[in-house]
C-alpha cells in the first residue's frame, strides 16, 4: 500500500458510524479513504464523492439507486458494497477494503503479461461480471483501474476483485464530458460513444480491450486526445493482439477479436458466454491457472494523466519477449565458440579388390530391392487401410475463406449450403456446423458441407398495433414465434375490444420465445347503476341512456304503482359497464275484471267462482253458506280491479 495522503476530512465520522482514517487515492470524481466501521469494529474503504457533484440532485438520486443495486450483488470476485449515505454535504459509499494493488499497477510493472497470467486474471473478472449480468446489473466502466489484485494472491481467482459496480451510470448523469468518461475512453464500447446505450455486451467489449492490453502491454488505440481514441473505437476494428506480439496463439487472437466486435450482436451475449469461450480456449491451449505476482509497486495514477484525464502507459509497456511469463534477453546473433580443435582432414577408405566390390554391389542392390518391395507393400497397406482417410478439422466459427484453407490442409473440399441458420453465438457469414462434423473420418478429397450463420434471430414489433382490434393485433403477433400474453383493463379513451398498449414497444427486437404483453381495453370503468324505480317511463329511459346504458322495457299490472311508472329494474343495484342493458318494468295500472252474474246460485258455489277470478268474497246471508245468492255488490257486469272485495247477499 502506498502512503496515506493528508486531507482535512481525516478523523471525520459519517452518520455517527464511519470514521475516515486516511486518504488512499484521489480522482476527479471521488476520494477513497481507509476507514473504520465503529459499530462492527472493522476496517473498510470509504469513497467520498467530489463536492461539486453534491449540487446535482440527479447524481445524488442516481448514486443512491446504483449503490443499493450494487449492494445486492454478492460474489467472491466483486468488491462488496456495505452501505451508502449522505452526511454534512458529503455523499459516500462504504466498501470492502482490498489490500493490494490494481491491474494497472501490474501492467506498469510488467508491461505485457503471459497468456497464462492474462487469462488467470480475466477468468475471475468475467465470473464477477457474469454474476452481475444475471442480476440485471451492467458495470459500464471495466478498466485495469477497477480490477483489484489482493495481497497474498493465489491461483484460484478469489484474489481478483472487480470494483465500482453501478458508479459509472451514476457519474454519467453529471456530464457527458466528465473526466470519468474521458478517463475510460480507451475501454469504452462503440455504442456507448454513439448513443449512450449499454447492456451486458458493453462490458464484454471493455473486458476484451483489457485482455488485449494484458496480452500486448498497451490498449489498441493510443492518440493525443480522448476524442481521437473514441473515434477509432467507433470506426476501426480492433487489431489482433498478434499484430503486436507475433508469437501469440491464434485462439487468443480469435477470442479477443470476437469480444471487441464493433457490432454488439457479434459479441458473446454476456460475460457468462465470454467466460465459457475463454475456458474452452484455455483448455485447447493447455494454459494453467497461475498465481498473481507478489510485491507489485503501486504508482500514483494522477502523475500519469494528461489534461483530459486519460491514462497512458510509459515506455515500460513496450513489447517484451516472454517465455512462460519470464522475460528473455534480447535476440541477437549466436556467439562464436572458440578453443575447439580442428577436425582431422578427410581420409578416403582403403581400396578393395574388384571381386569384393562386385559382391558388395550385388548385396546392396538386393537389399535395396527388398526395402523397396517392403516400402511398397507398407504404402499399399497404409493407403488401403487408413491412408485414404483424413479427419474433418474444426471449421465452426471460421469464415468461408478460413474454412477453405483449413479444409485444404486436411486434403478436403468444402461446399457452402445455400440456406443459412440463425445463431446467437456465431457472427453473420461464419460457419455454424459442418457435415460430417469435427473429427469424423472421411476419404481424402471428399467435400464437407458448411452451413453459415445468418446472425441472431430477431423479430421486430410492428408499429401500428395500438388502437387496432384484438383480433387484428393477435393475428399479426402470432405470425412470429413469440410468447403472447393478453390482459384486459378499463380505459376511458380506448374503445372496448381495441388494444391499449403492447410491451415491448413498437420497433423492439425480440428473440424467439420472448414475452409480448398486449392490453385490451374493456372500455370505461364500471359505475353504480342509476335508480329509476317509481319514475315515469320517459324519465327512466332518459336517465339510463344518458349514462351510456341500453334500456329494455316490459309492462305489467300493478295495483299499487300508477300506470306509466316504473315498477322495478334489473339489475336493481351494484355496478354496470358502459353499454350494458338495464331492464325496467312499467306499470299498466291495476288489472280490471268483470263481476260475473252469480244470482240464484248457492252461496258456497258463488263464493268459489268469485275467488277463482281473484276476488275476495264477503257473505251476508241469513243462512250463511247454505243460502242462495240474490244480489252481489258490485253487481253483475261491473268492471272492478282484480282482488277487489265482492259482497254476496243471500237468503
């Protein structure tokens, strides 16, 4: 660790818990202190953001959001975030204190690194990024300064930690030309420069640039100012590392170029995919996990920044010859070896007599014939056995020209199939599969069929879906292999049965099987049914229709409700949707029934007859029910309401 720097905040306690002990490092956006968590009695690192940032409420809010997101990320290769807060006008972040140095310090001390050491560092870095990408986090600022190498490093990768998750997004809200953006321009992805968009493939690009720098000792683009570097990221393809270090394996060239493609879709989809490919390359090359060097000196980054804040390497980063990670002396002519005795002069053999020479010559001819016959038999056996066959080399992930060269070296020809296949992993125009496949035994001169990639399969959400009918929208979306979810919601502005929204929005590109949510309008929200019982038919109809309801009318007799007034409604209470039907029953007044002529009939029979017509009967007779009816009141033929009382007078 380098010596602590003086600072007026030394000894300050934030929120009654975190004491600032000494300055570790300063930057344009923050100052990092060693500190003590007084509550848990542990040593921590405390990053205090620069005073000028505190005046920006957007930054303060974004800083808190990103810090909380980073605190949820738990991984052995991630610098843990313990807490964040603001106190006395200072916004701070409490983190795990890693005692050691940065990858930048290692690069300054060693120049370029051996492939074994470079991949041993990148594997845990990608493991940390993979965990972040699975959690929905994107780092956005991968660079050697944010890769920490702990003291006592071993070969298991735990000593490598990635710092500052989420802070790049928070600081980006301050200024598009801030020193943070300019200081990391050597590692920034083209899409960040063009339109500020980021996703896991942005981190893949930056990690690929870090791999390039570890293998070559310098980033791919170095210029007088940050604008020039950014321009080259957008408009130039990253060169292969072997252009700087010719003895590097071509597999390391290939994986570095794949991670740093300018088109995001041509890179591995996230750090997990990049990590899987890197492990395959290490296995193919037999690269071991090696421990990190100890005792690397830390240097003052501020001394190596120019006016834009961009970090540059010094002359110690010039390419160095390595053998197994150790520097070799400069190449040069082999020294002459002195002091050896001269070789004796040539002495021809002593001559033989002619007979001996003739027998020897005949013997040699016979032996030559035997050897030639044996060689011919062996060659024929080899040819008709295994000699006619060759193994199909690995052709996937190669361009057509590369596949043709590789096939020719194995005495094979290639035939490119006309129909291509989508692939998330293989860039457009490169080989996905070969038939026969890798390692198959085929006759020399045979043709191998190659199927090329058409790139990632994507489907675009149409732009004219909102406002259309549910049937029209679902018909369009079901033509694409997407997972369609339809829900319904009340909406006063969109007619029932028409689409309110589609998520993702129009123009979004989706993979096969991704979810698309369609919300269909149910019309305006329901409201209480109006009460119209007792009103006139005209008033009730006007009230219901003004509420957007349909009206159905039926009529019925009522002895209690005047004719033309509403007797009842259905539904009588609760809520209705606009456009629903309400049924009302309108009174026709009481039902009138004619009194029949029952005179001269027995009282009992007359009473039954009147009751059958719905009348109530009251008998006045000297002999009660045994008498004969002489008169009714009202009299026979009178029209009276059904249910009226008829008085029978009998004798």
